[in-house]
C-alpha cells in the first residue's frame, strides 16, 4: 500500500473522529429527557421539607444536622454590609478539605501533617486545641494531596471519620477531664472491599443510620457498606459499583427509610437491610460524581460536572421497595455541580455551575432543572465555592477565600456583601458551618470562627 493511500485512509478515519470530539466539547450531543406528566404533577404538588433542625443537636455531620446544607435554627445577623462579622479566633491546622462539625462546645475536623492524617478537636469557643488522633497515611498517587476530604460524624461519645486513603476510624471521645481519646476500631476500606483509591482520594463522609455507620468504598465486594457503629462488624455490603466522591444520604419514602448513594456510575436506592431496590445509571468521566444527592420530599436531585448535567427523580414506594422514576434528565449543557452541593429554597436550587473551566453561582428551578432567566451573580468573581442556607440567606465560602452573604431569592441576585481574604490560598473547598451565631470556616492552614450573632 502506498504512503499516499495510507494517509488518505487515515484522513477518512480521523475526520469523523475529530468532528465527534468537537461536537462533544461544544455540547452538540447534549440532550434532555423530560417526563411531561411527572413535571406537571410536580408543579401542582406542595413539597414538604422537614423543618430546620434545632441548634441543640449541633452540627454533627457533613452538610449539617439535616444533611442538606441547611443551618439549624438559631441567631443570625445579616447586616454584614454595615457591620461585618468579627473574627473571634484563629487556630492553625494542616492541609485538607474536611469541613468542621461542632457538637457540645467542641469542634472536630481532619487534616494532614507530614506523612500522617489527623482527627483534631478544638474548643469551639476559643479555638484552643484539646486533643488530636494521628495515624500514618501515604498519599502517593493522590492528586490534590493536601489532606483528608471527608467530614467526621459525631454521636454521643463516638466519632467516625474517613481518611483520604480510605481508612475508616471510630474513636471513643473523652467523657471526663483527664481522659484521652481512644480508637475503638478501624477498617481499611479499599483493602477489605477491593476498591480502587480514586484519583482524588476517598471523599465520602460517614452516614449514621440507627445502629449502623454507612460508607461508600465503591469496591467489588461492596459499593456501599454498613458497619455496626459500636463494634465495626459488617452488617451488610451491597453492590459492586465503581467509587465516587459523593456521600450517602437517608430519607423516608412513604414510611420506608431509604439510603441514596451516588456512586461513580449510578445512583442507588438501598433499603436499610442492604437490599438495592433500584439503580439509576449515571456514568460520569473520572467517576466524577461528587455532589451529595439532595432529597426534597420524595424527589432526589443529582448533578455532576465533566459535561454531564443534572437529573430529578421521584422516589416511589412499591411494596417493600423504593423505585426511581425519572422526572427530567438534562445532559450536556445543563446545570453541572462540581465539588460543592446545591441548597434548596422555595422550589429553587442555588449552587455553582461548572460547565467550563470556571464555575458560576446559579439559580435553577427545582421542578424543571432550567436556569432562572435574568438571575446573574454580578459582583462575584467567577470560580467555585461552597454554600449553605441559613434561613433566608446563602452563606458562601469561595475557593479563593472570600466570604459572601447573598439573599436566597429567585427574583434577582442580591448580594449583601463580599468580604475578601477571609481565607488563604485558592483551594478552599470545605463547607461553612453555622451554629448558635458562630460561623466556622477552614482552609489548608487554619480554622477560623466569626461572630454573626445579632
């Protein structure tokens, strides 16, 4: 075969491939799948969302006591433009993206110091260190390797935490002055469940379900696993889906508690006995399903970046199983959540959309998945951030270290104020924590507390 003919054949093969790649990058393959009957029913339905938790329960887990990014009821001053929040204290810490939990006057988070991961405890009133628990962690092969990603879960005198290499640790917390923190059990999730360590490390935060602690190894011997919270014994291991960076949630559907777990290739509905009752395929590049599923009433919203998009599913109880019914699926050029999860307020979602290399705050109709026309986050620098809902306001920690207060209204973007350089660096991916009028933030070098009490 002549060189000219070989080049001709290669050209014929390459042109469609290049065209397909360009079309993919431009979103020409984007498509919507809409169940018009389901959308019509949803529009006429009143959505019942559980009220915000009381502050007495503390902020004991990832995304707050209701695990949906809502701060518990409590005092909050919102005149930040005239009276900016005052910093109460600052405490040094190591690297990582673990958020803060605050229970009983103590703050817990995770970081990395040298070749060790740490679980640390600070006094929530003044930031003074109380104790630390340290163990070796080899971050070889993990990108963005500053430290742990997951957030601890606390109940009573127990704390459960997942490290960046997949070490699940249960600690018994000191109950009396002079006592020390003790490890009661630990599990190496990748080894025990034949799970690969994701490119960006293990990130799922533990979920407390009755007498169980539930995590997502994403392994051949268990995509989702429940342990006895006291002993560490395996209660059940379900599925063999690939790992993701998301955290599981639990909700009650027609009286039946159901775990919703967002893995690398699908959303699973799982009964509390471990039976997978339904699977909704959602394969994303790099296993990049990162955001936590957001459950409102009987509806489950998921969203992913990397040209993926978003979907809304209705959870329906059929017999002793919960099935997932598609309301809409918008792929390609639709709302794409990257590392932070949206919050829900009055039938709208507020969150960071990352369809390009940089993200932007958006307001999206929950019922349809479509952006609110004319709602533009003017005054905010493009880039991602982490967001919580505090009554009628959004509290945003941008990845560049700004602290913002925004009214949570779909009418228009209303920025109360933007405070620059509250945090250092550019990878500030932890989620804010608000409890009893104190706002806790962290970056890769420090934990800070601000006073937002009236």
